[in-house]
C-alpha cells in the first residue's frame, strides 16, 4: 500500500514539474528574447 502511495506522489510530482515548471521556463526565455529585441531596437533608434 505504501509503495502505491509513493508511486502516486512521484507521478504527481512529475506532472507538476512538466505542467508548471517547463511552461514557466519557456515563458521566461521568451520574455528574455523579447527584452533583447527591444534593446536592439532602442540601439537602432539612438
């Protein structure tokens, strides 16, 4: 019974990582790229 509970917790933890941390990381990388683009555009303006 305890083994099933452990495996359930492991699956839940993996699901949380997959559906929360990966999209958050993708969001941060996209935000960083957008910031780089904006800085390049500002340099072109000045």
